[in-house]
């Protein structure tokens, strides 16, 4: 299931377009985004740059928060922490964002980013942060 409002917002994100990211699921406090590991976004060791993992996790968590906000509101990141657990080596990165607690204006969110190679999945980053609803 993909919330139409989130799909439209996601389509306007030029960074997600540059990463060739796809919106897999969005709604009811959860969002899933996946992107291939592109040569142009790798660091010197051949892994995806940490900025890619952050961007995917931040966007997935943000859209999870947006899915619980009223129509007419948008969401922005207030703060976000990332723990990089392993090099992002794989064919694709898969980010799952979830709302931990939704408030009227602020929402606490988290995301897990995994690297995918064939059938193998490895968690490479965990994020936790706060989103704010804006008009």
C-alpha cells in the first residue's frame, strides 16, 4: 500500500531520483524505500557512502511520520542520529522507517537500513530521530 500524498511528495525529491530510489510501501506509520548501490554514490572502498544510507533512512522515517499527519501538513527532520553498523556493501539498500511515537507536532521515528546481495540481507545502519509537522 502506498499513500498517494506520500507518493506525490516522494516524486518531487530530486535526491531520491538521483539515487534511483523507489517507494515500496508508505502509510499507517511505516515507509519502505529501496535504492540500488550506484557507482556514483560509493566511497573509496566500494561501499555505498554513509550519506546514502542516511538519506534513505531519514526519508523512510520522515514519510512514516507524514503518513500519520493531517492533510495539508508536511514533515521536516528536527534531529536524526545514525549508527553505522557495517559497510554498505551490496546490490541495493533497503530502508524501513517507522513511527515510535506520534504527537500533535513532533514524532519520534526510527529506521533500519539493510544491504541486499541476492538473498542475503545485512543491517548496515540504524537511525533514530524527531520529525516535526509543518504547514
